[in-house]
């Protein structure tokens, strides 16, 4: 399990439940490494500014991560983390590798 202050998705049932019960969802699928930590930090710091978004993380090396790793939108990604934005259960944007506060908030502002 990731050591963040975000809510964790640890099963495919939890993944489906988050998408079904939230209109806007941002999931960061990664590890506790140098490319992922800044994205988790951004997510943690902006949660209160985006109450309409469910922010979640997911451990890349756990079996549940296949729901993110096998998406068509992430099929060419090579760098961690894989960050996927969902609206009404559908992927509306996906990024890989480190993302800054400005990059993350730009996507949130545009898509949600």
C-alpha cells in the first residue's frame, strides 16, 4: 500500500465503486518514487480546492492496477505514475510521469 494521505484503491470492486459514486475522479497509479511523490503531494494539497473531485491513489505493482495499466489511454505510457482522470466513469484525460501543480490543475479546470 502507498504511504500517502490520499484514499487508496486496493481492489477492482473499490475502483468500480469510486467511478460509480463520483462524477469526477483522479487516480494516480504509481510507486513511492521520485516521479510519483510530487504528484501525490499535489493531489493532497489541492483536495480542499476541488471538492467535486475524488482523489485516489493506487499501487502500480498490485494486481488491481491492471484496471489502469490496460486502459487504451495508457497503453503507450512508459513512465510512472500513470494518472487518469475520469468523468462519469469515462476516461477524459491521462498522463504519465511527473506532473507539476500547474499541469494537474490545468487538467482539473478544463475537464471538471
